[in-house]
């Protein structure tokens, strides 16, 4: 009996130690998971939460980011970043290509050095093409996905609005919008004279509208442009940045309405389902619902002041500086590129 009691005591002791060890291990694991979770930066709220991963895309050592300004994704999931190229970069390629997991593939486009800006992709027939806006050389350029130039357009003198008193007025294209049908495209002269041009797929001018001002139909720093097809009929929407609003036009350029809900300095757009994504130069990325009401504002860094020229070690994690363009990736994540001299590409990874 004493032996049985001793064995029972030894068993109880072993069980106690095992349970205690398991508890300590569990607490240790829980602590690690908690620490890991705390290390993650989560932005957003409700069903729109994202893990913020700065510098998700980094180029090879021979390429140094300049201002990262444009982003696009092709049907295979490959990601294209347009940047101005840092002065110290060995390679002068302004287009850098990564796969869907963020692995570097290739680079090209030295012709866009200093002016790599707006960028978008459209499938035409069985092939995809890139539309570039080059602010340094004041051109709109169409290339294939390998960078072969198909055509380039400079100042659109055929509009009749770019000459005044015998002199040419500024033209600096910033972004292109692609119509969902028929092949038309629209160009914003957002850094020049704020006109908007509509072309057919052959590159022939159809009409010109906009121009600088604050009244309906006029824009100021018409930086971004997109075709909003979430409703019964599509509209052209312009990021009327200096007027702190979105402005809607019919597809043939007639003013429809304004929207300034949550707008500071809107730069550009993307759409996924009923949501509109707006990178706002004033330190935030905004999501709008189908009625253009704010769902959430991500990474709001406006309270930090001007960080553009400050060293990277002073940038606050989870806060944006100057979002310039953004894209819904095919899996629902968001990629944000920022107008900062050494570039930054941030992944917002969907968590809920």
C-alpha cells in the first residue's frame, strides 16, 4: 500500500510537473504570439482591416528608388512600379517589375528617368499594353509589357487650346483613364494647364474639356482620372486635387457632380467591386463605398506634419507620408506608392 501511495505520489508529481511545464510553455507561446501580434501594424476597422508592411517591394542594389509614383498589375499578377529614379542609382530604369509575391523580375524604361508618373494597363485583344505619363518629357507613351514603344504623344496642339497669343501654354500629363469599351482613353494635364483630352484607340483626338478653375466643369491640378463603372452608367471621375474634391463627368465630358467627402488632396483611383480606393497626397489612403461615403481612412499621418525630406529612420511606422498612387491587387490586398525622394512601396495585406 505504501508503495502504491508512493507510486501515486510520484505520478501526481510527474503530472503536476508536466502540466506546469505545459502551462509555462503555453504561456511562453502565448506571449510570443502576443508579441508577434503587437509587432504587426493593423490599419482600418471592422471588415476592412489591413496589415501594413512598409517596403514590401524593394529593387535590386543597382536600382535606387526615386519618387515612386505609379503602380499597375497585369493579368498574370506581375506588378509594375513607375518611379523617377534616384540621382545616385546606377541603373536609370524607371519601370521596375516584380511578381505577385514581390520577387524582382526585370526593369526597363530609362527613357522615363525623371518623369515616371502615371501608369496603367489595358488588355486589347489578346495582348496587354502599358500607358505611361512622363512628366519630365511631357509625353503620353504606349508600350507593350516589355517596354517596346508603340506610340508617343506630346503637346496636343490639335485641341486648339494650347496656344495663346502665339505662344504655347504648358502641357504636363499626369494620368490616363481607360474606357471599359471601345478603346477610348482620357489624359489629364494635371501639372500643366488642367485640360482633359479624350482619344479613341487609334490615338485620334475626340474632344477636350476641363481647364483651370473652381466652377463646375473646371479643375485645378487634375492629377488623377478613372472611369467609375460602379453604377448604372459609367462616369469619368477626376481627382481635382487642388480643389480638394472629386469631380464627375459624363463620358463625353459634361459636368455631373462633385464629391468632397473625406477628400484632402486626392491623387488617383482604383476600384474593386463597390469600393473606390483613393491615395491622398495629404498622408492618407481612403476607401469609399458605392455611395462615395468614407468607409475608412488608412494610415493617416497628417498630424505628423511634413516628412517628405526627413530621413527614413524618422518615418513613423503605420503612417503614410504622401500616397501618390495605389492599386487593389488581384487577391484584395492594396499596394501604395509614395511621393518621397527615396521612394516607398507599402503592402496593405487584407486581414478581415
